[in-house]
């Protein structure tokens, strides 16, 4: 699954998390609308999540190399 295919799933998860945080009272209406309606903020969050997911194989490779496993 490429980043382009993952983007809708990240956006749906972003809406769900923002709704849960708003419903729990952790964030206000302004923050919820900023997260879900501002394309720049949503895009930045999506990029951060995609970058974190993409860094997992690199971190795994570095750990395996450090522990002496074949890479």
C-alpha cells in the first residue's frame, strides 16, 4: 500500500480521533474544526503519520544491524 492509497485511511482516522477527543472534552470546538477542516493542518498531520510509518523499516534495519543480525 503506497502513501497515496493510505491517505484516505489516515484522514478517516484523523476524523475519528478528533471526534473522540472533542467528545471526551480534551479539545474544544475550535481545535476540532481546525484539525478536521483546515487542509494545511490535516495535510501536515497526514505527512507526519506517513513519515512515522515509513521510518519503521529503517529503524528495524538499524536495530538488526546493531544487534548483529543479518541485514
